C-alpha cells in the first residue's frame, strides 16, 4: 500500500477494484491511518490513473460510530467514530469523496462481521464453550447493549451485488450499511452461542472499570512489547458503546441486498467449522 507505482501496475487493465485491505488492530493511531486511510488514497489514485470503471471500498460501521438510541444509523447521519480504527476508515472514505466525479466508487459499511475462523469473535465462542457467558451492561433503559451483525457470506454477496449495480450509483459515490437486518441484544448474541454448544454457561458481568483496566493493560503491553493484542483501549471505546445498529434499507433498495443468514444460523455454521478443525 506504500508504493503508488506497484498499485498502478496491479490495477492496470482492470475494470473493477474491490478494496478489502486494511488492519483492525494496530500499535498506534499513525499505523491505522497509514494502512487504512493512506493506503486507500494511494489505491484510489492508482485506480483513477488506470481508468477503473468501478471502485468498491469495504469500509465499516465503525467509520460512522455508534448511534445514540434504538433508531438505526442511516447513511445521511453524521459520522462520529469513537476509535482510531473507525477514524482511519472514515478518512479513507473522505479521500474517495475528494475524487467524486472522477473515480466511480461505492462504499460498503458492514456492521460486526463474523464467520468461521474469525479471530475476534472466536474469543467469545471459545469463552462460552468453556461455560463462561460474558455480560456487558449497557447504559440503556433495559441495561442491554444492541448490535447489528452480518455473516461473512452476506458481505460477499453484497460486494458481488455492488459489482453488478448500475454505473450511475458509482458515479454518484454512494455508501451503504450492511447487516443481517436484525437488532440483537448482547444477551441474545451470547445466549445463541451457549445454545449452539449445548452448554449451561455461568453469566459473568463484564464491569466497566474492570474491562477498562484490562484494555489499559493491553495497550501498555502493546507499547512495551510491540505486539498488537486483540483488546486495547481503542477497542474498549467500541465495546463501551451501547448502540451499534444500522439500517440496510438503502442497500436493499439500490443494490438488491437481501441477507440470508441470521445470527442463530451463522453461529451454527461457526460451531460446525470449529468442530471440523478439531477433528
């Protein structure tokens, strides 16, 4: 992502570029921006120089940040990322906006993506399989946190649908949120995993001061050792939010996006994959 010349060679003669490259964990804000933001800028300029007809950037719901209520975020809302990761993905989007009218592009913003062998979600699957059920308490009327999720296969379908959509959508530089269309509580998400494993897990409250302390430790270890850990203060900011939910109405209308896998079925697929890996 650092060599414009190599990127220009890579996209020469290409009609459609699907930009999926990026980092979800990094040692610093600078590293996030170097890969997710500057990398997107370089690739976009390479695509422009090569005359690419369709540029698809897979961003993230994190680029807009969490909402403030049970009203799902929509594409016309103002972005308010809470993490370095989200800020870097939004900066990548803004680089594309600078090329509107020159480079035809579409932005896809998946919610929490999960699937077999996903290392971030696998932490929770393995924890619950050992009969430990995390409980994150939300600052909401119900005490629950709320989430949108999307199975990896449905993200792929959305990308392919975007490839086939009209050139006019790309010329306008449209953006779309992706999820499975449901709103989940943390209780439903984790409960489905326990049910899938057939275990009666012990509920363990994840108290805010404790999770913050663990995240602080993770960030310090990263600074000292130089190795990124899955839980840091940056990730804690995302975990601390109460409403990670988005609307897929626009994606359904413009792209014909129809998610096929709800959480419970996706959980069953992940668990089956885990069992096959153990054999």
